[in-house]
C-alpha cells in the first residue's frame, strides 16, 4: 500500500506500541494491555467485516449461475462458478458506453474545476483586494444548495439551448457541483504554503512565474492531486443530474445505466453484480493507490475549513 | 533555482499540516483577474438558478411548457398552511437527517479513533474502511437491496439459520423500508466522517498525550481533555456538511424506493422526493421551485443559528 510514502506531516499514531515502554511491567498493567490489544483487533475486525462483506457478497454473486442466485436457502459459495454473468453483461448492456460517458464527463469536469479552482486559490492567498474575505462565505454558500434547487433551472436552461443528451451539459453541471468544493480545498492547501518561500525565490532572481513553477507548484501538487480525486469522485458517482439531463441510452453514465439494470422487468441479479464488479475493480485499485493523498487532502480542507 | 531553496521546501513538507501561515498578500489587479473565472462560473451556474427559482416560486408553470402565470405567494401558502404531504415529508426528512447524521458521527469518530491507534494491518483496514464512500451510490444501493431481498436475501437467511427468528422481517416492505434506508445511508456515508476526523487526529502532537499520561489521566479523560478540543473545529464543519447533505439527499433515497410516488415511496418520501414528484410527476414546476426554495431557506436559517451558537473562534469560515 502506498501509505508507506506518508509524508512526515501525518504523524505516527498517538499511542506507542506496548513494547516500547521502558518501565518494568506490573501484572495489572499487563492485563490491561492485553485487554487493549483484544479490543483493538476485534474493533479492526468488526470494521473490516462491516465495510467489506457486502462487496465480497457482490463478487460471489457475480460468479454464480442463475439457479444458485435465485434460491432459498442461499448458496454461500458458488458450486459451479461461471463467467456467464459477465458475458451477458457485455453482450446485452451498453456497459462500455456508460463507462466511456462517465470517464469523459468526470475527467473533463475535474480538469476544469481544478484549473479554475487553482487560479482562484492562488489569487485568494497571494493577493489582496476588496471583498476577498467575503468570498469564503460566498463559496460556503455553494455547499448549501440542495441539488434539487439547481435541477429545474438546469433542466429548463439546457433544454432550451440543446445541452440535454450532450456531454457539455453534464460537464458544466459537474463543474457547478465540484468547483465550490475544489476551490475550498485548494484554498486550504495554498494557505499552508508560506509566502516566504516565494519571496526567497524572487530575491534569488526568479520571476513570479518561475517562482510558481519551481516553488509553489511542487508544494501544492499533493493538494491538487487530492482535490482532483475528490472532484472526480463527485462527478463519477453523480446520479440525479445524469438521470435528468441524459435521456438516451448511448449518453447515459454508469450510475444511471446500472440503476436501469436494476429496474428491468426481470431483475437478473447475477448480471447486475457482474456490472458492480466491473465498476468497482478499477475504482478500488485506483483508490488503494491514492489513499494516502485522500486522507491528507481531506485533513487540510477540514482543518482549515 | 538555488539549492537552499530546494532544501527549505523539503523542510517545509515536514511541517504539521495545520500550521497556519499568515499570508502577506499584495494589492494587485492580477489577483482579481485570477479569481474572476472561478467566481464568474459560480455566479453563472449557481446564482442564476437561485434567482430563477425564486422567480419561479411565485408562478404557476407546467414543467414542460414555456408560459408562467404569476400567483404571488400562493405556492408557499399552499404547502405551509394546507398541504399535509408537505409536513409529512418535512418531518420524515428531519428524522432521516438527524438519525443518519448522529449514527454517522458515532461510527465515524469511533472508527477514526481506532484507526489512529497502532496495530498490524492498519493501513489495509484504513483503505477498506473507505470503500463504502468510494463506490457509486447506485452500487451500494444495489448490493444492499440484494442483501435485504425479501425472498432470497442473505440477511434473512442469517437471521433464520442462527435461530434469531422464524419469520424474518420484510426489509423492503412498508414497515422496514425507512429503517433499512437509514442503515444503508449510514454505511455509505460514515467514511466521510471517518476520513475527516482521522486526518485531524494525525496532526495532534503525541506530546500532549504523554503529558496527560504523566498527570495520570485515563483514556476517557484524555479523550475529553485532549482529543475532543483538538477535533472540535473539524467536527463543527463535518456536522454542518453532513446535516445539509443528508437533509437534501436525493439519489440513495430515490433508488431505495423514493421513485414511486405512492405505495412504498410514501414511506421514504422526504422533501427532495416530494419536490421531484411535484415537478416531474405532477409537472408543477412552480410548486416544485417553491418547495426547493423552502428547503434552501430552512438550511440557510439553520446554518445561521448553527454558526451563531456553535462556531469556534479558530474556525476561519
């Protein structure tokens, strides 16, 4: 796991390992330490169980033939594992189209949000102008909007200018959803980069642009990556606007396409679970690789926010 | 670029993430130019809909037609004074938001405290504990609908085979659907609390705990006197965001049964569901806009009092 590359900013855990204590161990203390260990590991086990078992059940179901899926009592482990569900999924549904639509809209909206958000964050932390401090409240207001407030105007508006069933319409929507959040997080990151470093670069003869490229950018990069991941996830998982704005099958995104599978007259649970596996695998892999950025990025935003 | 500068930027990375650096900003037009695209985008995309919604709330308008008739405060008066469904949705939504937020907080903070301790496999468990939040909501709904399936669900099988009951409840039936919705919502969103709190816990200097131990403070005392004050600011923001988001939650509720207006949908019809059905079911765009505005004002109002009474000094919002 990438977590080993943790920056020194993520201080190691609060309680040192029991063995690290120098004092002689008394029996009562030792008993308490064993109790602590038992508590710790059973807690970790329960948490893992709670979070992972539903996903394991999805994987197992995806590998079962129909007669082992729809049966009582349930068959826990597949007796005759099969790839039938995956074959049917790729033959009968537009899963790859949905995947492409999701990737295009999520990627484009993330790039746009991060671009605008980074410029704004740099400006908000490095320049002084009228109303700068009020912008924090303004951006927070962006959090307050129930998505449902946006849906009527967006629907009417996009319908009028032909942006329904169109990548651009959904991308614009996801910028609206992602930008306040992205600006907020990036702002917190840029605040933690001291002005002195930039000034030192200027004294060394660097121009403002050079200072940004060589000093600010490398320091801001982890924050930019963390923010990108979160912005991407918001768009990747979004359901409501994709449902309203993308009406024809070839334009639907993964969350909507997946929900459509569930709403078919004869629900084929095996195929649905196979779709779940197809969606989850790349996401989980990506996620495990970037987990460290996620936790750090969240911290910066939350601490400052 | 000089070596000393590289060294100092490396040294900077070693600073705790919460070091707040006072920025000496310079007066410059360039700053306004840099911030303008983001602000203009937000104004265009967010301010326009709000203004349009306010306008629409005073009108009667069919969702798919262009003409709108001015009706003044009639939409608002109707919901507030004579529509029982509105109040039912409001109260159900309030229960949904409060129960899910409290459960998420308890589980999220407990899990964060656990994952901040030192044990073998901690990093793996940390990764796993974030899964529920990272998979699409559609997928978590689908998985749990399968687990809670009335006929073939593994949840009922476990209840029966472990001898807990002979007649397992119908999880997705009228009696239980609201409570299973809450369970699924908590499963899906508690990692948000976990990740926020854990990130903050990691920045608490260990010396604080060592000092408390020397003073003889127990685990509970250390939590109350050190951990809690340190995570207070984050908790403030997390509670605010989660409450707003749970009160306006659409997708998970919609897919858990909210898409039908009557029948099962009635048992999970919180305000966003009701708004949707008014607009796209009954085609009353004006009424829907009024409902959306009511929700927005409730949130602004609640946020105002929340800030007034609970805001911490160090919160820079």
